C-alpha cells in the first residue's frame, strides 16, 4: 500500500488503517480483493476507495466475481436519443399479429 493515499485514519498522532483496508487482500495476478460479505459490510468505505482511483475485485468462494472501478468523469455516457432515427432504419411492418395479440394469445393458451 502506498503511504500517501487517503487510506489512513488519524487517531491523534498514531496512524491506524481503516477497517476497509484491513479487509482487503492482495490476490496474485488479480489485485486487491474483498469478499462479498465484507464488501456488503463496508460498501461506503469501498466506494470512497474506488472514487479515489483504486480498482477492487469482489470475490465469492475465493473466485473473482465483480470489479469495482472508478467512474471516468470524461467518459460520461451520453443519453440515447436516436429513437426516431432508429425506427427509420427498421423494415416496414407488413402485417401480422401485434405484440399485444401475441401476449394475449400466449396467456389464453395457458389458461390465465
């Protein structure tokens, strides 16, 4: 761990690592990891660590299951606005049952 990161809580003059940092384990070839149970208990602290630029792997039964990564402020998702343009590219409807009719027929066939 780097000593200049904001992972240290100050208790007077003595520095003690936070409880989240104590739960993190270094997995070879994977990086810093935490179990699902510990992640649930320390979610707020984990989010603070990730927001500061760290990447953390969440494990279940010792196997990596998910990765917590910081949001890139420059790469914000742009909202989808292409509905009309997308519909123009679709082939024209040539008849046949509508979605409502298909669902109704399926439900009637099951006896609902």
